[in-house]
């Protein structure tokens, strides 16, 4: 189980770290990485198999990226309201 977790963590880190597009800000990347880690652990605990771990990591990464994106939007709104 530990080997799978380390492998999945490295895989998710590599995939998330490669993103450098318009929506790939540090908050989005950190959210995706953290969400993938939490999702992988939860998927393993719930499903007790590799499929559950991968599904959990995928869902967690998407949820974490969405949260990171929303944090970026909130920071932009605060900046915009302060200076405009």
C-alpha cells in the first residue's frame, strides 16, 4: 500500500507540475496536488483496491483544482474591489 501511495503521489506531482497554461496558477496546482493525495488515501480506505485509489485521486485532484481556482478568483475580486 505504501508503494502504491508513493507511486501515485509521484505520478500526480509530475502531471500537475507539467501544467503551465492559463489556469495553472500555484493555488490551482497546490489544490490539485493536495486533493489528489487526500482523494487517493480516501479511495484506498473506502475501496481497498487500486481502482478505488485511482478514482479517489482523480476526483480529489479535480476538486482541489476547483478550490484553488476559486481561491484565485476571490483574490482577484479583492484586488479589483480595492483598486478600482
